[in-house]
C-alpha cells in the first residue's frame, strides 16, 4: 500500500475571519505590552512623584509600578510572551490552511515582519518619544495586569531561583547602595543635559557642588594654616585693635606664645561694641574678655556633616586639626557655600583669583589654587582624589619636589614650574598639550 498523503484541514471562511481578527487583537496587545515596558522604563520618576503630589491620580498607578518593579516587569513579559506565541500559532494555522506545508515558512516570515514593525519598533519608538504621557495612560492597565498575573510571575520567579541555586548561583546579587545610586543618577542627568545645552555651566557646577559635599572633607576646602591671619594675644590692646580693624576678615584666631596655641576667636563686631562702650578709649577695652572659645574639628569631617554642624551650632567658623591635634587650617560657612555657588566676593575681599590667562593660550596658576576651582574655571577634569591644590597635584604626579623650569605632562596638559619657595611650588604655567606652547619649552 502507498502511504497516505498528509492532509491539511482547510478552514471555513468564518473560522478564517475569526482567526485573522483574533490575531490582530493579540498583536495589538503585543504592541501595548512592548510600549508599556519602554514607557515605564524611560518615564521620569521625579516628574511622576511631583504629579502625584499635585493630585494626578494616574501618576499614583505609575509610582506604584515603580515601587513594585518586579511585579511590573514580570506581568509585562508574561503578557507579551503569551500574546506573541498565540498570534504566531494563529497565523501559522491560517497560512497552513491556505498554502499547505509552505505555510510554515510563509507564516514565519510574515509574523516576524509584523511583530518587528508593528509590535516592537513602532510602539517602542512612540513610547520613548513620549514616555511620561504614555506611562500615565497605561499605568492603570499595567497595574491591573501585574496584580492578576502575580501568582504566575511569583511561581516562575521561585522556579528560576530554585534552578539557579542548583548550580550555585544566587538569584539576588549584592544590594546596591540606593543613596549612592540616586546621587550618580542625578549627576549623570545633570552632565547629560549640560552636554545637550539645556543646562548652563554655572547651573551644572552648582548642582554638582551640592552632590559633591558628602564626598569632600574639610581638609579639601579649608584655608591652610600658612594663609591664616592670627593675632598674638600678648600684644597691647591698641595694637590688637589696629590689626583686627586692618584685616578684611571679621573673625581672627588669637594665640599666645606659639601659633599652635590657639586660645580663642576674636570677632571684630565684639571689638567695635567694646570700643563704643568705652567711648573710644582703646586702653579701657579688655580684649581677653572678648575672646570666644575656639571650636576645633577633625580634618576628616565631610562637608555635609560640617554644614549640618554649622547650622546646629549657629556659628560660621571652625578650626581644623589633624589626628595629632595640630592646627591644619580653618573653615567657614562661606567656604562650604563657595563649593556650591562658586567664589563669593564682597567689598572687603582681596580680589586675587590666582589664575592669570596668557596671550599664548596658557594660564599661570598660583600653587595654592584648588583643583576644583581650576576645573570649574577652565572646564577641565583634573583629578582631585590625591591632592587638593595644583601644587599638590604636580608633586603627586611627579613623585618628587620639582625645580623651577621643569615641565611635566599628564592628564592632557603641560605643567611648567614658574616659581618655588623652599619646597613649596608657588606658581605653575599650564597649557593643553599640542594646543599651546609653554614659554620656550618644546619637550619635557
């Protein structure tokens, strides 16, 4: 006997129409799930949070999905997988009834093209163009699917975790530090918008400065002890008053005997009030009674902690010491604020920036200028992890104390030592490599 030929059951016209209609419905659901996944991934969590605070009910559903991301992703994947497989099976069944065995190949080509264009690329492109609007519209429906599908999603998740454990793989990795992740997300968003031109450089610096406060220590921004103006408490009152009034600062450390022996802080306002009460009689002023108790802080204190301490103590001035108790410098509330808003100058400040651009495109920089200040002014990205000042950076990179006239190249810049006082670098000329010459130096 001859083997019976494989027969293909031919669909009736009614079944054919119903199958095509059901396939179109399933593909619409596929487009819905694909677009939902993209929209909920790209939507702004900050904007949705603000919309919910403003009374937008639809934003509540979106925020719920953000908080239950596992449920949301599982529901979207389950729904998308189901409708894609079901629609593929229906298309294959329809084309088999029309073209016979060749219908499998035809169904594969047609299904791939339709799913790719109409169920993946088109909805995802639309969703990525308007993520917030799409997320608000589909949030309620996706939340309902997440609640309905959760038993299946949870079962699948447990099964996957069980199988991974059998091969020694933990289903959950290390928990990411949420605060650090949030800060990095904000920092990345700020830099991205700055590159796109929607955020000005000054605004980027201010926003970035706020995020950097917890990463910086007071030793990174303090005024070094060599730059501190101090008053000898053993001097006659008239000399102390003259020196205090001649300074641009209102708070001055007072020492006795040795400059490390700080006995207190003298405020110019307190001195002026005492002078007023004494009717201008300098010798009648008891300077010692006006000296306030000094506040010492460790040099490892972060700027965030110090800012909080300034606000709690309602004071603006602190002396910085190292682990051995030796004076390292001082820090004020203004120093911390300058890390956010940039240099603050008033009519009593000495207008010295420490940076002097040159006609050849280079810039002369005093050694005490901070790396962060130079980066902001020149839009550079010199590292400040190992050193705080330009002089410190040169010494760190050179691994030695350089001599005047030496030139070093690192981080895409040339550094020529202009001046030096003992072992301290006091002036450096900096220029980009290949873009500007530095004096008559052509090689390192």
